């Protein structure tokens, strides 16, 4: 195990399980005093990257997962022995633990099968792959928060022989395929019931009084969006999720810093907005809106057809929404795109919080683990075939 001070946190060592380098993005240069870099926009007093890069990520428990073209990595700050004994990590001593980093190869079905790269279909496949990686990253981060004696014997956070060498070579405890597939299915089922079946069911109760298919799908869409916004608001009020939302902000800032071509340091990343046009929160809001137009032509069939169309229509809606978020990420410097994406960006104020420098150091460690194995900013079109990412 190699250890180095975390950027922005001189007293916190970093435990790594992959060679972690710190290469700047292609064309990177030091930021000018009081200004941004060569690829930045100044919006509402905050820096935003003016270009898109094939990098995405996700906040996990006390950490961040980052993914590139052919690799993904997760960095997690482990609790100290004192924090484990106290049973709670206060904001004052949250950054005292080591940062543990692990990288993995990324194999995408989009690269192997040309037919899956068709518009809309590629979004469905990419989202499925992101869910799978996201659950693996969450499992890794959850295991890192446990006391050493409770960690899995083959986990990189608890090498079997207790040596540093074993920590370098140990393979992570894999979630059984049946388990994470079942978890994904349950999560999707919950989302479909909450955001699709409940709205159409409630609207169907007054179906006879409406007498208009246009009015029916409009009320259903408004109700669906209201349930979604209320759900996000409730999540934002949960204290236990506060640090996850802070790491979500750290993930966005770090990706934007890389996309802007600036050196990856906590101070540089802190200057960027915690909102990102390719965020999953914006994507979900687009899903709510796109659903209104997808379901409109169906009219007012029998109740069982209404329920069936809401279930079968989810993949199509997700695929269309993915194309919209992908387009927005590539054209973020156009005024009309910024106007259309403004509601989704503002919605991220509920699911992100301002991170501190130590949390940014964790996000940077995760992205650096990916950059040590690949250089997304220098890849050609052939290298990027089948690469579809959200931030």
C-alpha cells in the first residue's frame, strides 16, 4: 500500500490500490488569477466547463465513483479507529481517515454490438450499465465504512494476511450477479410504481369527469412531476444523505474542472459550479416531461391498457431522455440549450451540496485513478465508439 497526503488535506493519508497519477487534461494550463481556463464559462458568478468530456461519475458513501472510456474507479474515505469507536463521523474530523482507491476495467456492450449503438437504444443500454456499476461502487463504499473485523476477507479494505502487499493485490468482494440484478429490478420497480403507475391510477379516478384525453395526460404529467419533485425534496431534507449530496457536488466540480482543462486540484475544482448539465437529476426531470408527450397519443383506453403502456413505455422514455441530456452536454455553450436545461440544473440544488476541499480530494483521487489508465482527452473517434456517460 502506498500512502500520500490528500490534496487539500495534508494530515490525511491516501491508501491506494492502483497507480494514481495526476495528469492534467489535454491542453491543461494553470488558471489565470481571478479568471478561468481556456474552456470555461462564467455563469451566475461560478465557473462552468464549456466542453464535454467522456467522463461520468456517482456519489457513494463517503466517496465518489468515476468512470471513463474503458475503466472506472471508486475512492472512499475510510473511518479512523476513533471514529468507528464513537459510531459517528463529525464534520470536524470527517477527513481524518485514509482515502482508499480501487480501479476496474470497463466492458461495455455498446462497444461489442453495433446494433446497440442506435439512438434511443444506446441510452437504454448505457443506463443499465451505469446502474450495475453504481451498485458495485456502493457495495465497495459500504464495506469500507465497516470495522476491519467485519469486512469481507477478500475485500481490498481488509487483506487476508494484513500486509500492505495483499491490499494492493486483493480483489474486491463481488456482489453476486443474482443479488445486484435483483436490487436493480426492485429499484426500477419502485420507480415505475411511484412515478408512473400511481399518477395514472390517481388520474384514472377522475377519468369520467375529464372527458378529454388531452386533459387526462396533462393532469397525469403534472401529478407525476409533482410526486417526483416532492420525492427529491424529502430526500434533500434527510440528514443522513447530506454528506452523499456533498460528494455529489464534489463529483460534478471535479468533472467540470477536468472538462475545462485545468489541473486537478481541490482549489481549482472548488471554483466550479456544483451543477452539471449531464447530471442524473436533470435526466430524471427530462424523463418526467418526455413521458407526457410519449403517452399523449395513447388516448384513454381501458385502465389495464393504461397501466401496461406506462410500464412498457419506460425504456422508450429513458432512451429519448438520454438523447436529450447527451445533446445538452455537447451543446452546453448555446444560449437556447442553457435556457432549456435551466430547470434541471436548478433541481440539482436539491441533490447536491457544496463540498469541502477534503471531499474534493476524494473525488479527484477517483478521477486520477481513471486517468492513470487512460487519457479521455486524447482519444480519437474510434476509441470513443460506444461511450455513453452521464455525470
